[in-house]
């Protein structure tokens, strides 16, 4: 069993939720509890009010960027939707959780495999011929039968 919530982890992590819970109530942290965090709290502790404004504006720009991705290829749309899924929870989660969740090895391997399967399927699909109502093959895209 791997224990994540240890004093060593709390002192060395960059996750504000772990550090905050450990500083406020060590026994709760060691028992597996936590207080949670938000990007507003993280930005305020790190940079003050200007940081809250800057991080909020950055999140707005990120939302705008991902909304413009909907007209791109399916791979980009899929990655964007994964990020937006995590951005919905950003008011109550670690500020950059969406980055670590989207660009982890599991998602990257999954999308590479899916992309390879899609390329193979499209390549195999170009050899399909249509059959008209009489049962005769007709060429696809102007090829001779």
C-alpha cells in the first residue's frame, strides 16, 4: 500500500491543499483528511490580489482557447474536452490539476493507440466499393471498377 499523506510528502509537495491541511491540522492530514483548496487561494497566497486577477484572467483565456479548438481535428478536440472537464472543477481543486491530468502517460498512450487505429481504419476504408441497387460494384471517387 502506498501512503501519500505523510509528513514528508506534505513538506515537499507543491500542492497547496496538502501543505495547508498539514500546517493547520496534522492529525487530520495523517488520518487521510483534508481541507481542499482553490485556485483563488493558491493565487492569493503566492501573489496576492494581483495574482488572483492574473490567474483568473489566464483561466478565462484558457477557456477561450479551448472553445476555439472545437473546429480542429478530433485528437485536439478530445484533449481539449479532457482539459475542460478538469477546468470545471478548478474553483475547488489544485490550480494546475488539468495540466497533470490531461498530459499524463495514460491519456497520451491511449490517444496514440486510438490515432493509430483510426489511421489504419481510414486506410482500410479507402478500399471499400459501393454496391448499387443491381448488385454491381461501382467505383468510389471516380476509380474504374
